[in-house]
């Protein structure tokens, strides 16, 4: 596939490569580079559109195809090696994780089996709701505040983040507001060190804080995330919280990136709360995502 392909074309090419190399370690970074993009962007887009990390899809496809061999008479070690596993034990763990039963049960009874169909990505153009987005170029800056490690949760409020914020004294919020001197302005919700596959339950760094210029002196008791200069896509969302924000986040993958000449680059994602109800049931937010030209 030549460089300059669309996100959808690249993802379908990746699916074809997976299918042709089910027993091999796939060089996703190499495949992405050959099509003019990055492995980071491909992993993030795949996870957002497929609803699972590319690594999980590969495992499911391997075990779907391997099931046909398991019900035969071939020795299990040969089957395990064919699909990239060094032992029947490792193969057995992967098989059980996908099918819910041991391969021995399937060999004896012929099932039950769970199938993962081969994916095919398509772009459905609706265009009924324009996305409110602006492109911003920023010099290097810092995000400072109170950080913790939390598991990634895709839908609904993250109770670990809620508990972290609730543990901060009232005066900590006022202090942070007084320190902020750069955009994004106000108290920020920062997600950093996110697994490129966006695996549910994987750990990320969450920082409750503010943005300051790269030259601002930072108090020693606050955590710091240094952010490189670059371009950002800023998406505005308004409505039920956090549903409207999460819907906008999803739409960046399903609608905006496939239709625009930009891709994600490594860096933190930042949510700025512009306005909210007293009980936080509704809010107007801005989602800042680091991007670069594709």
C-alpha cells in the first residue's frame, strides 16, 4: 500500500496483514511507517473503532482459526507453534481466554467455540452534526498538579479518578487555579502514559492540575508533566457529563481523523472544564489532543 492512504484503508491493510501472518509477530510500526503514518496512531485508531486493542484482535483471530486444527488429530504442540506459542500451556491459556473452555474439551466434544470474524472497516458519512473543533499551535509548556496512577475505564465516570480528586483539600484547588498561567486554562483533567492500544483496565497517569509556561517555577510538592511544543486539536463538547465528552472523544476517531489530514502524536490528552452544573451532571468541556499532519 502506498503512502497517503486514508485511516480506513490503512486499518483494512493491517487486518489483511494480520490474516496473512497469524503465526508470526507482526511489526505494526513497520506496517504503519510503510503507509506514511505511525504505529501509535494506528493502534489508537484501531482500538477506538474496533472496540478492542489490536493485540486482542490478533489473539482472537488466531484462536478462531486454530480451533479448526484443535478439533483434528494433529498434536497440540505443533498447533501451538504454528500460531506463535512456545508451549501447549501458553497456547492453552490463550485458547481458554478466547473460547472459555480448554482445548482438550473442544478436541473431545467439538465445542463450544467462540468465533471472531475478520474485521472490515468502513466509513459511514452522515454529517448531521458538525464537530466544534479548532487547531492550535503551542510552544512547550508544563502541566502541574496532583498525579496518580489509575486504570483506564472507557464508559462512565472513573471512580478511581473521582476518589483522587475527592482526596484533595479544598485549598488545593484554589492554589492550583492561582498557579495556572497558560492555555489550556482552568483546572485540567490530564491523561498521560496511556497504552497506545487503549486497553480497558490498563494503567495511565491522571493529573488534576493546571497548565503553566515552560519557564514557570513549580513548587516542589507538585507533580509535573513536560509537554513538547506542537499542534493540538481542541474539541468542544456540551451536555450530560461525562457522556457528552466521551461521545466527542469517540467521534474524533470515527468521524474527524478519517476525514482530516491529521493524526495523533504521542503526548497527554487534556480536558478543560469551561462550565458545569453544581452537581456536575452537565458540563461544557474542551478536549485537547496532540496531533501532527498525516
